[in-house]
């Protein structure tokens, strides 16, 4: 694979936590995109840690306006570039709260308009910037500050929203999932979006040390386990082509993934065994459905 | 040559916007703004405009799209009303804070509940503190001129703020009047292409919308200073427009027969025409009244108002909205402008909310109440004009 840009377009010295999955994703994404890119971000971790006034980490033009409108702002940027007859890539990089929840209507509108925009969601599976509140990207059984485990609670009672399927329902030109644990795969997918005209959606699984509760040296390991258990399927759907799925040879039991993180640790108690089993069932279903 | 056509107020706005050559328009339909965006869509469809029209999923997205296009250095326009303007409000605060010179039409319509599509000023009043410059117009010709002036004002590098042209829904947008449409060439001379001070550009990567640790008060103040500078610019641009096209509708304010007036009525928007007619009638009865039109609501022309009313015995302010728990917002601002000065007292009147018609009878009522207040020296906090008591039961 040839990457357009070898230099790092996310300057050092930003304010991400040690071991931040989203920061790893950003470096990889920008490396694949190159300099001729305008990035639009929603309010969230990435916005906060990259953009302190006068100390921006962005080496590409970047705009943040609000939490729920990054797709609409991108639509305007794209329309303006069309008017100016300029061809820079327009890429949204927003979190799961801004994508799955508050910004979903705007994203749906952008998909429907068929503009040449790539929407990348860094999915850390909760509202991390505000203190780990549950989002519709939060997985089943996960304990967050608004879906806490307790005497009468096993954590979040609903499964994770299937956002890539929602993107696919818009008949967009390219949908992919990726993980920071597989950088070559992620960068290849991001680079591919530059070759496809139309709306595109990539969802990147980005472990969060604070929100998920694991040691900051283990980010990649956690990301890998999510894929190896089948809980986070990695695939791509290019319009008109069969789905390509990342196969996993030696699948691991989900308990290994759950044990690694404080957000799931309550499920290892005997009385929560049913819930842990149900998460294993989600993995098994994914393995069957996607042919992992 | 300019041409005079009998057209709808919405068409006057659409023609003005077309003459300003925006690169991007994004809008979402809401009554009574719809005709404006329909006309503009048709102009684009007929290749009469070189404009990218972004059809969006909500007013929130309309404001967000022009936010993005303006930041990319392209002249941008949107329009909305009522609930739509409120849905935009979060974006409009950020747009002003980011100093993006978008022009929008605020087609005035009241706000739910109860739901109705009737006009009043409740919607744009809710955007009072956003940082938007707000210019109110009296008729279709002024709407035409003010949109062209608005782009020049917004894009001035000393200002760089969004400008909202406020016009009463239905009364102006859906009435047919003769409107003078100017030559494209002359409009181009008056309004050269937009030269952005900054823009999103891969050749010069800048960060827009940074996180502020400590800078908030200064950023907010800089918007205020820009509005202070806009006071001079609004008048200057209105005079330049007059020199170019022969029309002048006022700068920050306009006055009608105020010089020797004992009672000055202060108002905004389409009611001004009715008030001028009423003044002519009342003057024939030897009642010395005048009208002060507030054309610029933000920035608020406190000094200009003081200087226009200081010889009067009473200032009667007509508010087409109510700040619940306080009173009429315009009256409140006028009172603030006259406080601690040698100035006449202010009688705040709530009139014409929810599209209730402002007739000669009601204007006479306001004058009688003002006269009574002058003779008795007792000035009520608020006068409610044409209240239908049966609904209060």
C-alpha cells in the first residue's frame, strides 16, 4: 500500500490521555488522508484535546462548531469547495455520541444528499469527554456513569446501535468498520475513501483507558481482543461488491475481553453469568452473521 | 437601467439575494419563509444563479451548512422563521462567535405555543443576544435594499458578523408591491466579491472553533466592539446605497415628523408605514406626533434615539413581542438608552402580537393613553393594546 503522506499531521503535545485510542486513530487517519484534506469535528474528546486556542495540533485545516452538526457543516464546506472548483477531501471525524445519538439526523441528511464526504466515527462507546455517560454506542452490559451496575442493575440493558447498518440503509458508496489495533487495515480503508466519490462511513473502534478501565499500556491489546472475540466485527462494503470481512482464526471467549475492563468486571460474578453468556451469544451471532 | 416590477416581498428578497451572487445557499422550508427559498431554488434550477443550493434536513443543518461554506470563504445565505430560527439558535451563537459573515432573512413569525403562523417579533427577539446584527425593514423595497447592504456590512473586515434582515411574515413576504430592481452591474460595483479574511484552505491550514481555556470574555467583547463599529458602518453603507441607487430608508434609525413632536412612537418593521399614515391624520387634528423607526435592533442605537426624542413629552414604544416576566423588549431597550439622561418618559405598549392587526383605532388608543400619561404624570409599566378580555377568563 502506498500512503500519500508519511509525515504526522497531528502535532505532538496535544492533550489526549496516555493510551488514548482516539489519538492513535487520528494519527493513522490523517496519515492516510494526507494534507489535501479539510476536517470537520463535532464537540467531543478529539475536539477538546487537539484544539486549545493558540495550541492546535492540526496540521490540516480543521473546523469544529457544535456537537450535533459536523455532517451539516461538512455539507457546507463541500458545497463551497464545489463552488470554488477546488477538490480537497472533506472528512468528518466525530465521536460516537455525535454520530450515533445527537448528530444522527444531520448525518442521515448528509448521506441522503450524496455529497462526496467521508464520515469517520471514532467509537469509544460512551460520552468520555463529559465523564463516561452511556450512549447508544455503549455495548450491552457495560457500566457507565448513567448506566451504572448496581444491586438492581447489570449495566446497560440495550444492545449497541448498529450504525453501519443504518449507513448502509442510505445506500452510501462505502461503509467500513475498523480498529486502531489493525492500523494497516484502517489506513487502507481511509485511503480507499479518496478513490470513491459519494458519501462514505467508517466506524473505528477506539478503546478508552479511563472509560473502559484498563491500563494505558494495553490499548491495542484491548482493541485486538474486541475483534478476536467477534464482539466488534471488522468489515467493509463497497457499493456493488460483496462484503469483505476480517477473519479471525483462533477466536477467543468474550470473558477474556470482559475481564480486561472495569466496565464489564461486574459481569464476572456468578449472579451475572447470564449477562456474560448473552454477550458471548452476541459474539457468536456476529461470527455466524459475518462469517468471521 | 433599473426596472420596477410589482412583485411579492419574498420575490424582492430573492431578487436581492440573486443580485448579491452567493456561492452557497442552504435552507429548510417553514412558513412564511417558503416563497423566498422556492424562488431562489428556481433561479438555481434555471441557471440564473451560479450558486450551490444545499437542500437540508432541518434548520439546524441549514445554519450549519452555511457555517461551513462561509468558513470555506464563500458568500453564504439562509432564511428561516419562528421555530426554525429557534432551531438555528445554537448554531447562530457559534456562527457569530466564529465571526462568519453569513446573511440570513429572519421572516418574523411568532413562536409556539400556541402554534400559529401569524407574524410578530417573538422569534428574532429570542436571538437578541447571539451577536447577530439585526436590521428590521418596513416594506419590500427596503427589504431589497437591506439585503444588499447586509452582505456589504457582514463581510466588512472591521465587522465580520452574521447579519439577519428581519421582515414581518405575510405582511411583507406575501404582499405585492412595486419594487425597483437594480442593474446587476451596479450591484456588482456596490458589492464586490467576498474577500475572506480567513478561510479553510489546505494551502494554509488554520484551526476554526478552538477550545478556550481563558479567552472567553475577550472573544465576547470583541463581538461587542464589532457591533459598536457597525453603528457607523450601517449609516455609511445606507448612504453609499443612496448615492448609488437613490434610495435611503434610514441608517440605524429613521424619523418621520419627529422634530416638533410631543409624542414620538417608536417601533420596528411593517407597522411603520401604518404609523406614518396615522401621524399624517393626527397632525391634521393638531396632535403633534412623530414616528421613530428602529432599523437596527442590534447594534441598538441608544444615542440616536435619545437625540431624536429628547424634545418630546412622551415616547410610546410599540412592541410586537413580550419578554415574559419583564415587558416589551424594545421598550426595555429604549428605557435603558434614556436612563440617567435628560429625556422624556417611556410608555411601553404591547401591540400586534400573534398577527393582531394594527389599525388606526388602535394607534389612536396609544396616542390617547400617551396624552393621559402626560397630563396625569402617571405612567403604567405596560399598556396592552387591543386585549381581548374574553380569552383571559
